[in-house]
């Protein structure tokens, strides 16, 4: 029996839920007039930003935000629709167009790179300009990232945090340049690319010059940094974590306790907590409790970077919103969205909006739809009819409140849509139904949201182009338009 049917069996009917939930809804939602008065009092902050924190919810389109918000509210025992995620409380925001040089729909490499460099490129490439050709190494096409410019030109400290491999496309777009996102270790780098002067992404992170290298980098991806002799992928024999740790005041860490110690000691920290990606949060506490959460990594990074005399720039990516969406694992994906909200809440509480610009956005969207449901119904469940039984569609089968456009939950060729009545749709391994079967759900090309607070946050408004977000952050930091 599904959760919502259990609720109905217990007599918890929707109208009673709505009445109770109204007491716990967001102040701005509960009192629109007070929200207007707060907006009328709001003044733009044109001052330079000491710090910039960019959060990327990978694959976090508008419908994913809505579904995450509802699930977060319901898990908190409140009404989902009127609940606030942390970034719902930011004063400014707008919509962002997300295409690539060669596609209506972008991947994470171009999407993140457009935000972190101000240049669109082709799908699959990062830290390079729009003339780049797929997999063709041409270092003259490299463009500096916001983080590299902020450190070199302004002396800012730099941090990068992700639940993916730290060499995965989105985090790599903060510190690396590659015409192929797959060149994560030297074993992944074609000989022709090496001869043309390209370096794998892991080596770019560790071997970077002092004036651009991140001060703290936390995520997964250990296998891309270690030689085969140590269980990694590298064929050049380099032990990159050992090289990092051998530098003065530097530490390589692999669990929460050693991370917190290294941060307390003020070291430059490379934290690699998994061979590739950190486990989904729905699994992490049971399979790897020693791995820090996204919120814990964010807190560690802000604590470490907060000691920098000239301020800092930090990228935090919630990678598994996207990776779980690809696999049709809806509970896991939305749980990662809630984890992102916790990390944003931590950043908002640890920083001063007078001097720290925080932007929360996505690199691209995913094809999730919210198709109906009562206010008190479990958002992971089925749309209910008036008699408390699933409402049936034209094919005689029930319809989930949340459905994917594409993905592994689509029907096989020649097979019909499965009957979901009686299926536990809340299970963490349940593959959500999709309209069209694809082995991996497709990214989608509609606009994504952006939310902002702090200096120059008022410039995050209206209909924006993805590279414009780079310009807002550049302006907030008072970096010149072009790198010297
Ligand atoms: Zn993806």
C-alpha cells in the first residue's frame, strides 16, 4: 500500500491537511501584502562584493525546484506548495536561457562553463571558447574562469565543492580547460591531445600555478588522481594527492574528520571522498557515513575561505539532482535538491549579505512534469480521484503526480505503460515512469531559474542569457571586462 493510500485509510483527508498546513507556510506566501511591503523597502546593493558563492543545482529546472519544495515541505510536516526552500527566500531572481553553440539543449560542461567563463562553447567542452571543435586540443581556445581571474587579479581565495567527481564537467568548469569533458585522467587523454599540449583535468587541478590553483577542492573522483599502482586510473604513475599534500600548509583528506581538522589548521585542502562520485544522499548515510554531506562540505569550504584576507569565490555543485534524474530515481533526485537547499541555507547563515553575492542556478533542466494532485497528497504518489482511489487516464491506468518526459522508466518497445497502483512510488530504488523510454533521461532546453542575494544581486533579473551570469559576478567583484 502506498503512503498516500495509507493516509486515506487512516482518515487523513486533504482539506484537513490544507487547513493545518496553512499555519506553517512561508511568511511571504501566507501574507502577500507583507511580502509586497518588504519588496518596497528593498534597495539594490551596488557595492563591490568581497565574496561570491555560486551554487549550481545540476539539472535543476523550474519543475524540479517546485517538486523539491513540495517534498521538502511534506517531509517537514508542512504544506509543500507554500513551503520555502532556502533560495526561495532570496530577494532577486529571473530566468536563464541554456543552449550551447551546437545544441538547443546543453550538457553540464557548456552550461557550467557559460556561467563560470562568460563564453558558450560546444556540448562536452569546458573552459574554452565557441570556436572549439569536439575533442580537438587547441590551448589557444582556452578562456580564463571567474575563479582563475579572481585569484590572479584580485588575490581572492578559491574553492570548489561537488557531490560528483571533482573532475566532472560542472566543477571542472571552475578551474580547467578541456575540449572534452571526459579527459579526467591522463588515461582518458588521447595521445594526439597530449602532443598538442592538453593536460587531463585532474592534473590541471593539482598542478595549476600558485596564482590560480584552488585553495580548497572537495568532492569525489579519487581514481582520476591516483596511479594504477594505488588502485586509480592514472597511467603516468603520478600520485596527485601526494603531490598536493607535499606542498607547504597543504592536506589531502578522505573523510569528514580529517577534513574538519585540515580546515581548522587553515591548510589548502584537497578532499576526495569517493573513487568517482559521492553516493546519493538517500544511500550515503548507510554506505559511507564518513563522507561529509554537501552542506558539511560547503560549511568547511566557507570556514576555510573565510580566513582569506581578500575574500573568496566558491562554486558548490549539487550534482546528483541531474545524475539521479538521468536514472529515473526521482526520490533520490529531489532529496539532492533538499540537500542543496541545506547547503544554501548554511552559506546564507555563514555570510553577510552586505558583502557576499550568492547566486543559485542550474546548468540545464530535466523533463519532469507535475501533472496534478491534491494539496495533502504525497507528491511522490498518484493523482487521486474524488473517491480516494487513483484517477485513471485514457489508457485505464493511474497517473503519477510527477512524471518524466523521457528516461529508463518509459515502456519497452511493444509494451504498454505499467499499472502503478499498489507500487511503492516512494522507494529510493523505484524508477519513475517516463513518457518515452531512453536509457538515460534527456536534459531539456527550457529556461532555468536563478536566485540571488547580496551585492549586484539586483542585476540577476528578467530573461537572462547564461553567460550574463558570469558578467554579473565579474562586475560584482570589480574585475575588468577582459582579462589583462
Ligand atoms: Zn546530465
